[in-house]
C-alpha cells in the first residue's frame, strides 16, 4: 500500500531552514492530475535526488519551483517567498534558482561565453567585464574554458551540458535544479557531467536532481525521493532507500532499475 506521509516538518532548533517548501501542491493537465497533494521540503545545503517511472510527475514538480509550470492548488515557498503569479515575485525567485535541462537549452547563435554572460548582464545589470570574468571562472570550474569562443553546435553533448551548468552558476543561484541532465547524452559522456555535479554538491550547493543515475544518488544525495503517479511514495537516506525500502512499489522500481 502506498503511503504519502508529508515530507515537511518543522526545523528543529539550530537546523538550516527550508530553501524550498511545497505544501499540498496539486497540478492538472486538463482532467489528468499530474501532481497530487505534494508535501516536500528542501533544507539549505541539502542534496536531493528524485526518481521514479516516466510520467510520475518528477520533472513537473521541480519545474513548479521556478514557475516554469503553474500549480493549481497548494503553496510553494522559495527562501521564504510565497510563489505567486506576480511577475516581480517570479523574477526574484528565478534569480535564486538555477536550472539545468535535459536538452541544454543553449542559444545556438551565441558562443558559450555569450550564453553565460547574457543573464547576469541583462537581468542583474552586471558590467560586461565582471560578467565575462565570472563566466570564465565557472567555465574553468566545469573544465571547458577552452570552449568559451565556440558555438554550442561545435561542442559535444557533455560539453554543452557543462556549459549549461556554468551558465546557471553565473547567476550565483542559491538552489540548483537538474531535470534529468544526462538523459540526452551518449553513455560515454554521462560521467563527465556527473563528475561536475558531484563537485558542486561537495561545495554545499542546495540541489534537487531528477535522475535515474542511482550511483550518483548513492554518492551525493542526502535524501532520495521516489515518486509514482503524482505522489511521493517514499523518502529516505540513500542507505535506507537502497538497503531497506519500505514500500513495495519502491522495491519493484529498484529491482527493475538496478538490474
């Protein structure tokens, strides 16, 4: 039997407050309910991996955090700010939340460097020289500074995804969302992107990652969340999640994905 116990609890004294809170969040596409009363919290500095079968609502859930998807019921708070339809509120939240997509979403007519400096310059008003210095720092960080003058079409898939990560980091976000960042990559390119994400996690970045890369979940996650049919079925530490899953649906999923 599926359980849907709320994942949000009051922070004990001394613990970091929540960066993201979802309370009773539901969403429909027409008559189809894709999210069903989601209760979910992410503490500052926490690394969470979200997994589950296709169509379970994983990507929709994280896309609601920065209003790329609009929920119809419940509340979402990002760093204490209640997410509403107000454009200023959405813009403020998006400045705190970076996102890396499955298909990179780089502007094809701009170089890698130009992709990285665009948002800091036009959204935050960062002077060009400072924006370019920041961008080169992050391109160094993801180990592709030599690709700064190239266009996305001249890069491998792994390099494009690392450029997309650098672009998000150039906004100095407090929270990073990853929506299946390796699913569009050839298998031999997956490792270089995961290595970059592991380094980010080691720096204490708050991260929520939708992925089926269970090795990454074991290595990096503070908590693994399993979703099915628009609900959170189980949430546990990696040791508990992989070693002693409580729900039969979780056990069935792991038996398929791990073998």
